[in-house]
C-alpha cells in the first residue's frame, strides 16, 4: 500500500483497476467524466476502454463483456441513467457472470445538470444493490467491494457517487500494482435458458431477485462500511442521527462541536440493512435523517419503525426539518442538528441559517458562450436570417444551451439530449405557419439525434436541423466522438460523416458552412428555411478551446460611432465598455471576426498586437 492524492473520480477509477476491471464503457457527463478518463490513462494492457455513443450503448457493451466473465464498469451521470434504463431493467433479470459496476454520479444542486435525480430510488426501482461512498477513500475501497458483491450475487450493482465525492480530493491509501487483482474472463458460454430473456425466465428471475435482496439486506447489515455508533454516556441518549454518503462527513464534523449522539451510517441504501437499522432504532425516541437528495433513508426508517412497532419519531425532509432540495452544507447540517438536539451552536461553529440570511448575496455570473465560440456566430446568423418571421428555436444539451443568454436569446426550449428534434416536429404539426429549427451539437447528434431526424423524414415534418459541429464534446471536457476520427484507446479511425448520414437518411438539402463567414451563413439559412420538408445545415468550425489563436482584433475609435451594435447583438465577453467606449479585451479575443463583419462602419479589425 502507498498514499496518493486523488480526486474522487480518480480514486474510483484506480479502485476499478485494482479490482481487475477488464472493460470500461461510458458516455461523458459531469460529474462522472474523469472516471473513464483515468482508467484510460492508467489502464493495464488487457483493459479495454471506450466512449460509447450514448449510455444505452455503453450498458449493452458492458453487458456483453460481463456475459463472458469480464469485470466491467459502465460510467454516466444521473440523467444518463435514464438513457441506459432500457437494457438495465432487463439485465437485472438476466444477471451477469463477471462483476458489473454501474457508476452513476448524482449532481445535488444541481450544479451542471437538468435534474436532481437520486440514483438510490433507481436502485430500488430496478431491484439492484447500491453502494453510496461518503469519502474519497471509501469510493476507492467500495468500488472493489462492489465488484465482489456483483460476482457473488451475479447481478449488476450501482456505485452512486455525488459531486462532492466525485470532485473532492484526499490523500488516500491505495494498493501497489503487485496487489492488483487480475481477472481472466472464462469466455461466453452458450446457454439460451440463461442469456435469452423470455417471460418464463423473467418470472423465475423475479422470484430469485426478491429472495436475493432479502439475503443481501442481511448481508449488508454486517457490511463494515455500514456503521452503528453507540455512544456511552451521551447527553442525548434517546436521540439518534441517520445519514449516508457525503453527508456523513458533514454530520461527523458537526458532532465534534455539538457532542456525540447514536449514529447510523448507511453505505448500502438498497437493499437496506434492516437488521442494523432495528438495532439503531431500538431504545430511541427521535431520529433525524441527514441525506441528499431525497428522503430514502428516512422512508426506510419510518417503514422499519412501523414494521417492528418501535415508538420512534423520524424527522427529515418529509417533516420539512431538513431542506428537501439542493445540496446540504456543513452550515445547514449544523443548523439541523442543533435544532434537533435543542442546543445552541458553539461560538466557533458554522454559520446558522439566520447568519446566512443576513449576508450579502454573491454577484451573479451567468454562464455564457466563450469569446470566439463559433456557436455564437451560428445562432446570430439564424437569428438575422429569420428576423421578423414566426420561428421556434428548439435547443439541446451542451455548450450551445448557453445560446439562451441575452442578447442572443436563441434557445426557446431545452429538455434533454436529442429532444429538440422531436419538439420542433411537434410544434410544426400543430403550428404549420411556424418556421421550426432544431439545434444539436456534433457529439449529441451521434448520441441522441439520429432517430429524431429519421422520424422527421418519415413523418414528413417541415423543419430545419442545425448541427453545431465544433469537432469535440466540448462541455464535458473535449472527449472524442465518432466524428473526430479518434477513439479513447488512442486509435485513429475513419471519421463518421454527419453529412453522409443525413443524406443517407433522405435529406436532399444538406449544406456545410463555416459560421464565421457571416454573409454566407445568413444566405444558407434563408435558402434552407424557404424549402419544404426536412433540411439541414452543418455549421462547422472548431471549438476555440482546442484550436487556440493568438490573434485578436482592435477598435478604430476614429471610425467607431459608439452605436454598440457589436455588444447589443452578439454579447461576446471580449467586447467591453471602457471610458464610455467600446474596446476589445485582448486577453479574451480570439480574432474570430464576427464583430468586424457586423460593424456598420468597419471600425473593428486589424490586430491588437500590432
């Protein structure tokens, strides 16, 4: 063993490597992305890694590998689990031969997601075991435990992380390479009674799953990372605290100031460690549950208290004693515990809610497209081409969601990956006088948009698809995708052509344009919008974060009439007001030239370095 300073996601990845993982597949999504990237960086020669085109495909690739006896990890964020649901819900009945860990990173807040989904619910819904680490060290150890339980019970298991575990750092104890497990898959053995799902097989599997989960509940009651801490001589002998995940660290820290209390730490929220919970509840009058995001532990304890007729009152999110949305913090947990225990916060304790209410608000810094982002030029061209016309601009998930910010204001809807295409079609069928546009990025096109395009062609929709191709998966950290010509294994492969796919589907109008050519972009949008049926424009220009430019423009103040059209209409962060004049911030400008093309007096140009 030795010590390393690791991010939580890195720890999970290194734990999987130490467990002998043979295959890792996933789709990038904050806060999960670094897990697969770390495996790719440190993988042994016999470990295969891929960014799949979406989470459903990743789950199916993982299932195939697990059928052979390989140890497999599939990675995603909480909304990605929705995409993977179809194969996963059947896989729970089929089961696996090799260990299979489904790493899902939840996003309380949410910080970078559409939802605050709680994967612990999904665990119960799918009847699959769930591990919920509270620290970076536990994340490293628990992924190894998860593989062992998966193989023992022949089932996929969840490892549910949250942002503060995934993106937290700590010095932890990790195994030396000589201590790694090496898993050699047996290979796929044909057995249609096991691997081909039929109603009769599912019926019997359901019976087995229910029996297995009863056994797992007992097993988890003795799992070392589920803790029951009884305190002798506590000032609060009739009170208890139940917690789990990262919130255990908040509770532990708060208890240093307010005193010891009987404590239940739940590291396996499903199947719930019922026997351990009964021992915790026995003899208590009141319990408060501190958890994120939903009252999972709280509901389980209420059920167990009723089942065993234990006269204990359970407080938490359901009783509104703990906030029921957003992240908990040390401050909020301190407030919850001091109120529950009836004590005053120590003078050196974290801030109370009353203290926080009196503090001035932090300045608002809304997310915006980067200076020089080609998506800004694409949105602006469409906006100008359709000026004065009744239009719908259906957006999607990615950097380009920030096209909703003023002054562009070019995202009327955003639901989930690939949904913009369906929404545009739905509006078109009801309001045929509306010109409907659907925007989608290049990575999202491969992940979720292709079925929507086929549906539009088949059902004769009238809409324009705008593919914003910046040659990367930008928002999650510039991962490769089928259009980049490179895999996560480092192989150079043929690029999958978006244009050829669209033409193969049956689109007759497919034009590729550089969005930084403003005049041509506007002309192309007008031509597409005038045609009936499904049309597509691919605005192709690389992300400025991967193609750096040291060029920047400048403003000729002799020509500038201070109309501020450049600021009012495109909202580039590099365009600022200084001494009541428009100037260009040379630390931000990339020289994209969009502002120079819309300036009515030609005052923008040159190079600020000259």
